[in-house]
C-alpha cells in the first residue's frame, strides 16, 4: 500500500502506540489525521507536537455510540472518505477475576471490542470510497495466548483477532486490506502500573505495524521466534502452556496485581 497523502483515522492517537503510529505515518508521507481520545488536552498536544500534519481532533469515548457517530460524521463532512482506519484505543484492568470490578469488566469489553466493532461498521461506507483502503486493528499477544489474571483483557483481544479475521474475509472483494497487530509488552502509559520490564518501545511497534500495512501483511505478530513457537504450542499442545502457567503463576499474579489503565 502506498501511504502517501492517505487520510488516516486513528483512535487513541494521543498517547503510546497510537501516537507513535502517527509519527511513523508522517515519515511515510501521511499529512491528514482524524484522532479520537477522551482527554481534550492530550488531543490538543498533537497539533503542537506534529506541526507538519493536519488534525481533525474529536474528543470522545469509543465505547459511546453517540461519540462514534459524531466522529464519523465529522470526518465525512471534512474528508468525504477515509483511507486507513486504525482501531488502536484500548484499556486494561488485570488481576484475579473476582477482584476486577464489574465496571472494569464491562468497560474493557465496551472500549476494546464493542467500540472497535461499531466504529468499523460506521466507517466502512467512508473506507469504501477510498481507492485503496486499510483497516488496522490493534490486538495483543494475549489475543493469541491467554494468561492467568488477564482474563477479561485477553478475551477482548481474542475478540479483536477473530473480528479482524472475519472482516478480512468478508471484505475480500472490496479494496480494503484488513490486518491485525499483536504487540507484546510495550513501554507506554498503559504499562506504568504493571511490573513488567524489558518492554518494546512504542516507536518500534509502530515501525513494524506500518511496515506490515505497506506490505499488506495480515498479521503482525511481535515477540520474535519464541512467540511464534508458543502460539503453535498453545494451539496444538495447550496443556504444555498450562504447565508453563503453573510454573509462572505467582510471578504473573505479582505482575498483574495493580495493573490498571482504564
Ligand atoms: N502497551 C502494551 O504493552 C500493549 C501490548 C499489547 C497491545 N496493546 C494495545 O495497544 C493499544 C494502545 O495501547 P497503549 O499501550 O498505547 O495505551 P495507552 O498508552 O494507555 O494509550 C491509549 C490511548 O487510547 C486512548 N483511549 C483509551 N480509552 C479510550 C476510549 N474509551 N475512547 C477513546 N480513546 C481512548 C487514550 O486516550 P484517553 O485516555 O485520553 O482517552 C490514549 O490515547 C491498545 O489497544 C492496547 O490494548 C498495548
């Protein structure tokens, strides 16, 4: 895909991986971005940080249907079409299932999955107007391999993986490439309350994701060869992964105990 002068709609572009994706896209010739996030201040910082880009900034929550409609209507009025939709906004709340609040359970599902599906639905007519369109959905390594204490988050990210796969096939006769990115732990504001070390940088994740978009890859799976082997083991020999979970149980518990970015 040639990204030059494409119009890109990205949710959660005001921090972390989303913001790094914007920087990477600018380096590939993109000038026009529509960004949705809940914090107005964080959104407004984008204009001063990336002076060579044009922004449509829409304050809103991807879990609110009315905000999604507002976003799509604004973009339609200003652009008339969308070339690339990046469904990146996401939240996390981990720990033993019984200790995750009911509110955090519902909100993780609504933000990470329901909102992503609804925005895709509402943005499709605009993507269909593009000569060459793409949808990039940000899942997670946990969307392939679920770990203890990440039950709800992992469920939303597996949902993203499956939704992406179905849409890729549903849109097979449209000129819309659908791809999914599976980052491992990445050093962003989302990870401040986790106790995970040696994370990938958001810039590196963005670089690999955009490389994948340009090359029309369907899955960008980060985490190296070992991750690919683990995915294979998890599919073909799940009990082996259960044994690994048993060995690392306390370490997982400790790392996830206070991990919350909602
Ligand atoms: N960091 C990791 O280790 C990692 C690993 C695998 C996958 N991922 C996935 O990568 C994506 C980006 O994560 P990140 O680490 O960059 O997170 P982050 O640093 O917390 O940034 C999240 C971005 O999404 C926005 N956002 C959150 N909830 C939103 C909502 N309801 N509506 C609209 N915007 C919302 C945030 O802005 P506001 O708060 O202002 O709304 C922010 O711009 C997420 O889908 C995450 O699940 C992250």
